[in-house]
C-alpha cells in the first residue's frame, strides 16, 4: 500500500521509491493531523496569499500528481502574493521533489536564496 501511494501521489519515478521513502511515508502517515486532505480542498492559500508580505518563491516538481494537467496554474496562483518572485519547475520530479531530485532542488533553492551553492554535509 505504501509503495502504491508513493507512486501514485508523491514520486514521479518508480526508482525513487526506496526503503527510506517507504519509511518516511509510513512515519508521516502515523503523524498525519490533517486526515483526508481536508486543507487541500479549501481555498485557504488563495485567500491568504494576497496578505503575504514576504517574498514568495515556488519550487515544484513538474510531475506533481496533485497538479496533473494543471501545473500551468501554479505560477498564476502564487502570483496572488504581492511579492511573488517566480516558480521553478523540476522536470521529472513529483510532489516530493526535494526527495526525488535533491540536487536539482538544492540548486533551485540556492538560486532563490542568492547562494553560490548549498554546502554539502
């Protein structure tokens, strides 16, 4: 079940589903305080973004299953924030883009933060 959920909702590439992903998903399900995605079915973000006064950047997996067929709507939605700075789409990554393509996510984040490169641990 966990593997199926990861493949359908979180990760775009089956090879990204490894033991760590399965463990993280299981642990996150046990901690879930927002059962049945209630928040995702509201317009809370749409209503809140116009009041956000800090810079807003988006880094999204281009293959995010939650936006399948609607990925082009993400930037215009984020643009409701007065200081929207841009959206980076990571090709081949899904909803868990930072997990699925950490190097691309780190590079995009470093660019957003104005850093030359993210330090490696």
